[in-house]
């Protein structure tokens, strides 16, 4: 048979990657395919670890300074579902950021959780999410004491970190549980941003090692700082994890954390400074909103005057320079200490070679509109559905996620009302998962 995937990936060789995974193809791993094993004698068992895997998880927990760490060789998507399982029971309500990753909403469907939304303010200057006001968390918890847990994302896809300590103090003062999706900040604990890391403050922290560290795609961790019975944890792992976990992913998790303490942060900062100094024509996002406590310098979010961000991504790909993503306005490159000086110089030359253009007018920054929840996610998921044209969907209720990928944040999700603003945002991102042939799936209404 033909091997189109192999041919496609092989064609990327020789290019420079400013996207995930974090190793950037520049790491010389000390393991390879010969170390791809299963649960034979001496290799331990992830779903009931007592030997090498248990020891590896203890080493990882010590490195991060948490009570317990779980290797999740199935991505943060699975880690988030496992954290939700440990933190809440079916029917309970979780207070969340609406701009959470789609795995949160999938987890709510699977576990029959109800969702309550925090305000999601937007920074007018950048069009980006401007963080979570700790007082909004306090008000929401005081208004609804039935809320069992709070789910936040920090840092977000663009590197913005929340006021996690202040929020954690508020959550814990009310005897609630704090879960943080730190998928994009697995490296923070080993950098000057360490005190902003959720591992210092949250009950459950989920990380994607492959996003910013030297791990293979799909390598993730769940850190636990609250008391969890081992039987309960293993029960959840059995529910969400495969009985055939990848030993290569687990090995890369162990490797990435061991290498994390030696991360050359100064080299990363030098890469960033050189790009900014040699490309004065670009606008680089550095700060946004009063409640974004810090910004990760790994995330190089920029605008090139006159260009859509996704056009910049496409044009640079023609030069074998691969960025993480682009939207109507911004392009995103993820910088790494594993990048060489030549990698960075190639990026600079590629951007500098693009023809100058006049700036566009009337461009809306940001694509996430306000939404209204009509039904709980699980109820909406199992309702009878139909497919309708996007132009005829106003007022209807979504029966699935409509998700631009990346970053994987739904424009509208299960059980939310579709407004004119939502329709416009979906139309702007025609590549969104769940939006095909100009149609979306909605709950079928009784005639």
C-alpha cells in the first residue's frame, strides 16, 4: 500500500519548526524504538505501578515539588478528564473559564458535569483574553455554594499566566478544589516563572510535556497536591487510560523532566531579543490586561502589518519555516532553548523577505464571542440533532463543539445558544473542526 502519512512527514525534514513538539527535532534522546516494550516482567505496569514506573513518578513529583505525579501517555486531554473525575461527582457544577480547551467540555459530557462560566474579559488593545479577576472567582463561589471545583487555564495558548496564587487562596478558603490546565507551562517550574506555576498552588495540575519540553507528542503529566485514595486514582486511570500505554512516551516524560532543570532559559531570551531587534516592522504582544500576571517568553505572538496571521504561516511554510498557528491577525512562533542560532536566523530572514504591505483596516482581533449555556453538555450531546447551514443557525442550540485547531478552544460548545456573533466567528474560521460544507450540527427542535 502507499504510505501518504510517511511521505508527508518525511517532506517536512530539513525545515525549522517553531511549533510543537518541544524537542524541535534537535534533541538526541538516549532511548529509541528498541525500548518500545509492554508490561513484561521488570517493566512495571502504569495502571498499577509498583516498581520502575512508580519510582519514575516519585522522581517527577520530587522535581516539581508536588505530593504525587502521574504519567499520562495520552496527552493533557486525558489528564484533564482524569482530574475532573477525581475532583467532582456526576451532576456537580464546575466553575470554568469559557475559553477552556475542548477536552474540558468532552470531560463534562463523559462525567455528566454542569458548567458555570466565569467572565471572560478581552483586552481592547490586543483582542486577547485579559485574564481572570480573582474577585470574580470569589463572587461566583459565594453566589453558588454548590460549585465543587474551579477549572482554570494558565498559561493560555498565547502564554498568558493567571494570578494563580491569589485565586487558589480564594478557592481553598471556601473548601473548594482548584484544577489548572497548565498544558502550555510544563517548563515553568524550572524557570524564573516557577512561582507562577500551578504546581505550587493547585490541587490538580495537568501538563503537556511535549508542548514546550523535550518529550514526544502525547506525553503528559497529572500532578496531585490533595489527598486522593490510591484505589480511586487507579480506578480513574483504568477508565481513561489505555491498557497498552506507550513506553516510548513514558520514557520521554521521564527524560523531559530530567532535562528540564538544565533548560537554558537565557538562550531562549537571547533568541527572542534578536528576533525583535532585527524585525522592527512587526508588532509583538508582550502584555495584555490587568489580570494576566505574566507572559511566557516562549510564546512569540506577533503581527506583520498588512498580513493575516494565517497567510504569514502559509508563506513561511513555503520557505520550510513552520509556525505554530495563525489567525486573521496574529501569527505564533514557539521559541525554545533547543533552537539553534541558525534556526532563529532562518526565521528572521523568512519574515524579512515578505513584501511590505499597507496595514489593513477594520480588522477584528480575537475570535471568541460571549456565549450562553442552555443545556448541560451531556444532555445536549445525547439529544436528537440535525445539520443546518451556518446562515440559518441563529437562535439554535449547538449539539457539538465548533473548534478552531489550534488552539482547540471551542467557539461554541454542547448546549450553547448560537448568536449572530457566534455565527460570524465560525464563518471567520472555516477550518474549524465541526464546521463542514458550511453547516453545523444543532439540537433538533420539536415542530
